[in-house]
C-alpha cells in the first residue's frame, strides 16, 4: 500500500508542477462545457424566409403575419416573382420560400381548399426537415383558424388536446445537452491522460528503470491510474457545479448515484487508456489511437443523434459503447430522478466492461522484475 501511495504522490507532483497541465485539466474542460452547451444546439431558429404573394388578400397577409410572429422564421424579403426567391436561395440568403398563388383566399372560402408551394434549401437535411415541419405546423394552424372564421358553415368539431412536457418542461435544449457534454469531457480527461502518461515513461526512458525495480505490476498500474481517476471525479464535480450555476441543470436524482456510476465508468475509460498505452510507443501514437476510438464512442453515444434513429447494425454496436451508457444514466438520474433499480442494467454492463478491459490491459502490459 505504501508503494502505491508513493507512486500516486509522484504522479500528483508531476501534474501540479507542470504549468501547462493544470489549465489543460481544470480550465479547458470548463471553457469547453460553456461553449459546447451553447453551440451544440440542434434547434433550428432564425430560418430565413422569402414570401412570394400573388394574392395580396386578407388571408395571405394573415398567413404571412403568422410566419413573422414565429420565433423560428425571419422574413427577409417579399416579391411577386418566384425567380427572385430562387435567386435568394441560390445565393444562400434565404433558406426557403413560400409562394401564395393568385385567388388563394377565394379558393379557400368557396372550395374550402387552397394550395401553397413551399420550396426549401435541402443541402442541410436536418435544417430542411425541421424548417418544413415548422412551416407546415403554422400553415395547419392558419387553416383551422380561417375555416372557423370564413367558412359558410361552422368548422367541424375537433379534439381538444392538452399536453405537458415531463422532465424538461421548458424544452430547454441545454438541459438535455449539458449532462451528455459532461460525460464527454470526463471521458477525454480520463482516456487521454491515462494513455499518454504511461507512454511518456516509455519516451523518456524511465519505464525501463521502473521495470527493474521491486515495484509489482499491479502497484505500478494502480499508482499510475488512481490520480487520474480522482482528477476525473473532481472534474465531474466542477462540471456539475458549473452546469447548475450557469445552465440551471436540475438535480432531480441522487448525486451519490451519479458519482458511484462515474467511478465504475472511469475504470473502463482508464482501462482503455492503459490498453492503448501497452501497444503504442509514443504519445503521438497514443493520442491518435485514443482519438480513433473516442470519435466513434462520442458520435454513436446518443449525445448528438438518438440511438433509436440509427440503423440496426449501428444500434448493435452501441451496446459495446461505454459512453452511451453513461450519457443515458446522466440524463436519467439528473433529469428524471431515476434510482439504482432503474439503472441496474447499465451498472452491470459497466462492471463487466471494467473487468474485461482492465484484465486485457494488465495481461498485455509487460513488466520484468
């Protein structure tokens, strides 16, 4: 035990003596959290709309006013020519345009039906899909209102729907994203630092000196990884505090449950870093190999896109993705107040992964006494 404590003390001294390492560990992740939480927003707002109104009626003006009142649309211009609207989309000034045909109001009142043309710039498929959905919702709302006001007969009875938003009542995207971004930052700290720290010993030649000392393999590995396990948990604490202070993230569930799961999750991440360090010789190699796995873990974790929207083969791969489990647990506990019973399957998977990954890393690490 004393040997492990000496190694841990040495590692902490090296970290705190390094002028670049301290801001890299504690300052940069907080800056990244603040920036990413604002930037990683998949809500589509400020959609530039051009209006081509051939009717110039009360109904067309009422429809246009509904678009102008929406926070999702900016009406950047209007004209009587669809070619002008096409040119604006071609230049990138407009994201979509709506063309209201002549006699729009007359057809709407007499025939109880009318047509509109909605043309969307679909280079960005996600933005185009959401813009079309927002526009369709506004048009449907307008349709119901006009039929009730101007139809000769009363509008047909409809259903009254009352809805409520659970766990995120204001539908704040930052409330959804910040817990996942915290997982990302803790993962980066744990995997990069643990992997490159051991490879650094190889680069400067001290690994050979350690290999001929009486220090046992498990003592060396625990002493090397334990400091970064502690640092990552401290990083998570700071991140949670910043999330509560700046973004008002609700802490519905138990923080002890979050930290307990994080402690096991970090064993997986640190084990992966150790595994990478056993078959790389330089810090550059370790960084590239770590990033290869991390970019796959992050993009397939459900942080940015729902796992349910992925193809079946991708969903099968996510079952082996530790980041996906922690992202889901963070959201379940912080936002829904899930208990240990609710996350027991995630916990079992993490415990199994920690045993497998660390066993492979220890077996692959060579030390000669």
